[in-house]
């Protein structure tokens, strides 16, 4: 299975926009899985936050390190619309290029 790191907007100006970003990211990852790829879906990170106990904490840096580690072993990156407006996605694309990981902008480009 080809490992596809999906990069796009997560954070936004309000909760509705954040939820819409999550919906698009998770839906795209679902489509990739249905096509036989192994997607990395950062929008599912909220599951970790829901499982934390009172004395446990995951900060933003922990999530970023976790995501970037998966990016480093991905076969390619797929960007979502408006990825250019995301500081995180910009960093992910920069790292992918430094590592020589191919970046796609449309799901049907991935073979």
C-alpha cells in the first residue's frame, strides 16, 4: 500500500470552519483508503485528546512531531484545497520537498 500523507487546513477562524476542514480531510482520507492507499489523517488527532486522563497532556508540539514523523516515511503527500492558507501545511510541503517526497494536488494524480 502506498502511504499518502494528507496536508490541508485544520485550524480556522471559528468552530464551524474547523469542523468543515476536518470533514474534508477525513472524507479525503476515506476516499484514499477506498482506493487502496494507506492515508495519514491528521484530522483524526482529536481522538488522542479525547482519551487523555486528567493528569495527561499533549501539546501542539507533540502533535506536530508525531505528524512530521509520519510525513518522513510517507511515499507521497496529497494537498487539499486552500492548503496554502495553513501554516502547518506549508511546513509539511516544505519538509516533503526537502526529503524528496512527491507532492500531489489532486487525488486522481496518485498512482
